[in-house]
């Protein structure tokens, strides 16, 4: 079987998603610090509207995996290579950064005096649950999908038409669990951290799988162009973007009313609009990625491709830079405060991007900390995660 053509636009998709991740983390403290001020609503909007970020990464993982493997024979050799790559480029960096953030937390909390067995238990729990720092839960989610992937792939290879129904199946499984978890939690049967369970992201992963299987057919619709507009695709594109913006704004306003007016509504409304906005974001980000890619020679396009290629390392490293940045005392009014938050976003993004790019360029064992190295553009190349 010939290798599939690489899709460089996916690096721009990654870049947009990582910009949103950093926006969430940079504004995480603002919701408590600016409540009852005029700055609260803008910061809330940035924080909540950007929450498509992790679902988008999950969607992209599903797309990339099925795009690469849907036509490959599911053999022991294929699976062996698949899992060995994930061990080297995902799990090893995850362990390294978990240790780093464990040391950071122990130092910041002045808790090195704890008994060794208690520290070992803490570290073991952090590694198993992705809680060494707030963002590492995503790696645990992805590892769960890696475990489930061969079964999902086998199902779609046996019945290719099942891919049409994959997003719906994902939605049913995801919402079945959400409803069950809400019922069980409310009645005191269990209390799960559902955000760290892959089933709460099934709709995104299987949407990525469906688009990957039918990518050849859907590609023309995904690419915004004057030709597509003239052929009648324009109204569909407009409807998609309007629904995307509306779902995101409604989700933000629900939270705004909750924070400022103490309104109490069923938590499923928050879950529902967040889910709709994130699902639509996956498609919107693909379209935006093709649009921004342009000819591939523009400065913005090249920067985004580089950021996207380094996005895994940026994801792992940026909270540490943000932690250090917040040690700097800032004083002043609303303008100074806004500048300080924007500065944190820039430091987290640019600092981690420069470090990751430098390490990949000059240090051979860079994969130990940042995973697989950015790929050099080629005419034909399998696009692997």
C-alpha cells in the first residue's frame, strides 16, 4: 500500500488549538480576580470560548490515526510499531514532565519533608491519573484512546460504512455516560473525575475518524474557496460558522449569568452547548487551517506551521513558564492587569516555542522530553502523530 499524502495544514490546526490551550491557562486566575469588575466578561469570554482546545486535539488525534491506518492491514507488526512509537514519543515525555512538575509542586509547597513512602504514593497516583499538573490529564485521555484504537480500527475496517455513523455512535456513548454519571453522582453511588475519562471525548475522536475515512470526498467541502462558493457551498459554510459562534457565545453567557447572577440551571445545558461548540470547532478549525495555509510561503503560515509542529512540547512546557512568570509582582490598574495577563500568554507561548524548537534543532535526544521531532516538508509522506 502506498503512503498517503501528508497534510501540512494540520500543523496550523494544532497551532490554533495550542493558542487556545494557553489562552485558557493564562486567564484561569482572572475569573476569580476580576469578578464584579468590567474586565470579567472579556476574560470569561476568552477562557470559556477557548475550551474547544482539548476536544479539538482529541478530534485531530482521531483523524490522524484513522487517516494513516484505515487502509493498513491490522497485523501484529503494525500494532507493535504503533505502540512502540507511542511509548517512545508520548509516554516517555509524559513521565519526564510528570517528574518535573512533581518536583515543582513539592518545592513550591515546601513538602520535601514528607516520608519517602508517602511521596512515592503521591508520585504513583500522579502518573496514573495525569494529575502531576493541571494539564497532564490530556495525556491519560490519549493513552486510553491508543488502547481502544485497534478495536475501533478493526470495526471500521470490517464495516467501512460504519464510519458514517461513527460520530453519532460517539455522541450516544458519550452522553450515555454523562447522564449515567450525573445520576450516579447525584445519588451518592460514585464521584468520578469524568474529564479524565476518554468516553467523555468519544464524539470528537469518532468525528475525526469519520472525516478521515471520507477525507477524499469531504476535502472539497472543507476547503474554503471562490470555486466552492460559486458551486453552492457558501450557504453551508456560513451556517456552520454562525452556529459555531452562536453555540460558543451561548455557552459563555450561561457561565456569565451563573457567576454574576447566581442563576442555577441544569448542568446538562453547560455540557450540551460546550459539546456543540467543540464539535463545530473541529470543522471550523480544519477550514481555517486550509484558509491560513495559503501558498505556504506567507510569514504567518510558516510561523503557525512551526508552532503546530512543536505543539506537543509547547503543551508540556508552557505551564512551567506561566508558573514562573506569575512570580513577578505586577501593580497598576485595569490596563496594567490586562497587559500582565497578555504578557503571561506571550511568555508561555513564545518561550516554550523557542525552547522546544531549539532543543529539537540542537539536541539529538530531544524526543525524551518533547516527543517526535517536527517533520520536514516532503511531497508525499505519511502524516503521523
